[in-house]
C-alpha cells in the first residue's frame, strides 16, 4: 500500500505514519483472528471435558493461540507451493462446513425441535448491550453496533494485494482476486445465516451458554455433543487457515516497510530465504509480536478486545488512504490496472469511503452498558496513542525523524532488468 500511496498523488514524503497504521493493523489482526479460532477449540474441549478447570485459565488460551499462530506461520516460511496447497486444503474444509450448514443442519432440525417461524427469525430483536438494571442503550444503538459483525467477515480479502509482487500477470489477477473474494463472501453471507437461524432450537439457552463461544451451545442443541465437537474442531482448523492468510499479509507488509528502511533492524527483516525467496525473518518478527500481544488475554479479556478493535480500525483506515488519494491528489497521474472497475470506480470509491468512515466511528463506541473500567472501549485511546507516536517519529529533529531520512519505496530490480524483462500475457507496449 505504501507503493500505491507514493504513486497516488506523490505522497512519498508522508508515508511513514501511514505505514505505521498499516503495519499495526496487519500484525494485530493475526492474534485477534487466532484467538477467535482458539475459542472454537476450547469450546470443543469444554464439551468433552466439562470439569477441566484449566480450560478457563487465561494462560491456557494464550498457549493454544500461540501454537495456532505457529501453524499459521509454517506455510508462509516454507515455499509458495506449500502455501498454495495449504489454502486449497482450507477451501476443502470450508466447503465441508457449508455442506453441514446447508444440508445436515436442516435434517437435524426436522428430527429434533423443528424450525423457527419466519416471524421469530425476522421480527425478533435482542438487545444484549444493556447489562445493568436500567436500559442505557436503545435498540437503534444496538443495531448500529451490530454492523461490526459484518466488518469482521472481510478480514483477509486484500491478501492478493500483498502478494502482487509474487503474482504472474498481477495487473489483472490481483484485482480479480479481491473482487471475487469480496463478492463470494457477500453471496455466502446471506443464505448461510438464514439457514442457521431457522434451524436454531433454544435462543435463550444459546444466549446464556457457558462455553467459550456461544456457537458451541447452538451446536450441542442441534447436532449433539459429538457433532458439536466435530464441527468446532473443523472450525478451528479452518479459522487457523484464515489466520495464515492474515499472517501472510502481515508478513508481506513487514517485509515491504523493512525493505524501505523504516523498521529498526530493517536489514535483517528484509532478508529472503536463499532457496524459495520467502521473507522468513519478517515472519519471525510477526510471530513474536503476535505472541506478545496475545499475552494480554492472560490478565484481561477487555485489554485483548481493545487490541482487536484497534486492529479493525487501523485496517479499515489503511484501506481508506489509497482510495481517497487515488481520486483526489492522484486522480490525473494514476494508471489503472489492466482489469479495473471502469465507470464504476468512482461510485464504488464513494460507497467504500462512506462505509469505512462510518465503521470507524462505530468501532469507537462503547459496546456494553453500563460503561465501567471493565467494559470501556479502549480502542480510541490506543488509536490516539499510536497516531501520536507515529507522527512524533516523523517530525523528530536532529535527523531522527522519518522526514529526514525516508526516501520512499525502494526498487527491488534495476532499470536494466526492467528493460530486458519480457512481458507475459499482456501488451508489449504496456509500461513495466
């Protein structure tokens, strides 16, 4: 994204604070996604071993999350071929889960308590924000905050961008990858929840479930303990594969800003493996930072929630920068990719900008009432602190600030290599 920002309006003299937000968002997403995956696994273990006290310990959740992140890192340091096979395996697991949701769930619902009524699904509203004696958050406020769940669906869809330098015919393939992943996520997100809701058995029992993830209670009611353990285990595997996608994005971004000399120790973190040219040192840094961030869950779930909320805010803001720059200061000089949205570019940019701006505001709001030290949304404080540190790092005097030494994205190939390069699958008159 830093390359885009330099091209989109000659912002090369301002990218360090922006890159701090981008790198923060990508790195903090990794432990956030894997912690959600860990909750699936812990829920499965709670079903199997209901009296095991260790399952409720913060250190145990930290350990499982750290192990999961190691599994997510592994394919990202071996080779592109292994990474490809890893994601194809994830696609198989995903489709197995879809078959369960679309076929097995309706069958089991018809054999147990039956289906929910249409009015119960589409007209019943539950406000779970108010946890005190009096109602402080209205139903409208609750509905607005629920938009956050839609934002979490789209984690990782930008992975193709971070692989652009490693992709053949990137001018077309990368754009199509983002478009198709977004479209498929949207299409699948409509029928699947509707099927799941109609198959729901006891709503109050699900809300008051004692598992690490309320989804476990839903599964126990519908498919029984054994079926619930099987699905939760598959979800852990599939979610860990999703973490691998997020890890890949964080690894590539870390490598990119190390290549540009921004990180301390950049010479080490920008090194590639000799055999497969994978940025393994950047991967080790992402893993170490992710494990450190995950330690927050040992002492406080609230602290960890603040970290993941910060990740979501920083991620969406990092998407907003190139969108705005592309259609303002970079409007005249930017060359679209071979495959682009054409006349739909500006309408899509407007919708995306409005949505992201609205979403950022929602992410800063309290998500539970009454607001106390335990329920406060600390994301605004963290975002403000990180922004101040990033800006100070840019303007520091005596040659220490980024404005004194940052020269913009560094070329990884020489002019001679560009001239001698052969164009594959494109127009030979196209600029290299």
